[in-house]
C-alpha cells in the first residue's frame, strides 16, 4: 500500500547489493511512495551485485562511489542533484564492512590496517557523506539523513568484533553532525538500530544463525525484517517525523529493552 509519503522528494540510497540488502528493500519502498533517487555503491559492488535490476525496477540511475573517497562522493552529490533536478531531501547510508571479520581475525588479535579500513568504510564514510552534503549545501531544509546500525554498539556481542566499535562511532557521528546539520540547515540525522537480518553483511558475522535465532526468541514482536526497516526508514524520510533528530532508533521487535523472555528461559529449564 502506498501513501505517497515521499512524493516529489529526491535522494541518494547507498548500499543496495542484492535483493536481501536493507537498502534494496528501502529503494523499492521509496519508489512506491513516490520518491526519486540515485543508487550508489562501491565500484566493486557494481560487478558483484544486481544493482542494474533495481535501477530498472525503480526507474533510477546508478552512480558508483567508494564511500571512503571524498572525490567520489563530491562527484556523486554533484551528479545526483543534476540528474534529480535539485537539492536532496533524503539520504540512506546503508554501508558496513569489517576486514577483520572477513579474514576471521578475533577481536583480541586485530590487524590494525584492517581495523582502520573497516572503520573508514563503516563509520568514517558517514562523516564524509555528510561533510560533502553540508559543504555543497546539497540538502533541502527539513531533509532527513539515516544510517543503519546494530545493538552491538551499546551491548556486548562477542562475535560482532570491531564492527561493534565502528557502530558506536557511527552513532556518535549522527549526533555530532546532526547538531550542526540541524542548527545550520534544518536537516535531521538519525540512526536506525535494526534486528539481525539475513543479508550479505549480516551473514558475514560468525555465529549469525545463533544470534538471529536468539534475538527472535528474546523479542516480543520477533525480529524486524529488511522490509520492516525499509518502512521505518520511509517514515523517517517523510514529513511526519520532522523534529526527530540526533536519535538512535530501535527497530528490533523490542529486543533492546528485554532482560530475558520466557522462550529463552524455557531452553534452560528441565521438563
Ligand atoms: N544485516 C544485519 O543483521 C544488520 C543489522 C543491523 C544493521 N545492519 C547494517 O545495515 C547496513 C546495510 O547492510 P545489509 O545488512 O543490508 O548488508 P549488505 O551486504 O547488503 O550491504 C552492505 C553494503 O555496503 C556496501 N559497501 C561496502 N563497502 C563500501 C564502500 N567502500 N563504499 C560504498 N559502499 C560500500 C556493500 O557493497 C553493500 O552494498 C550496514 O550498515 C549494516 O551494518 C545490518
């Protein structure tokens, strides 16, 4: 069902790799709600992913950008505003990657070159995206910027590795940059903290099957899906949430406020 919530709005969506990607599902919903956008991903993802299919489905153009490269981001923002015919109303940062996780390095045995790279891709890139948008004055007033995060930024999930630290940094950037974007440009900046979701990035985390099943049992409403996340993001891009900013918003079926659930307890009880 469409409510035309984003009619006439323009934006950039980062991070759609395949149909499991949260950004992919979000792009479909934004299109359904009447928004126009440019899709962006790292040049390497263009070869691996099926992003062209998404571009056709949503009648949008693709501009490659490595989100750690200021030059690429500047080119992207210039071209996106040109293609879309004006300043932007929404931006989704749906980007994450840890080289330590990929290489199977334990948290206590990091390769710091990998740590730095993972930080740059997963957290630093969010600052870079916003700095480019801010300096170019590329956002319309009452625009909305959203980045995706995970609960391991706030609580310990041992196998989430250095991504936990990257997410903590990302959430802090949302608040710190959100202040200036709010004061100077009337733009809101938030992070959405999403349930574990079976995507390429999600499944890269060791023990993923275990903690998605655990979160499902802990959450009174069950895990939020990629489509649930897309719907929440639409609300955050719409004019219905104009004064929500500097927040870390949980889209997790209630997981973040749970201590223990009866279902989890049952697995420890005899008989
Ligand atoms: N899947 C989960 O369990 C989960 C839970 C909470 C939050 N998140 C977050 O959601 C976001 C999207 O991830 P997803 O789960 O949809 O997985 P995904 O693998 O589909 O998306 C990650 C994207 O990041 C892109 N990317 C990597 N390096 C890049 C670079 N240098 N420049 C530009 N793009 C780059 C990838 O190409 C990919 O499209 C991430 O921030 C992730 O941490 C995921």
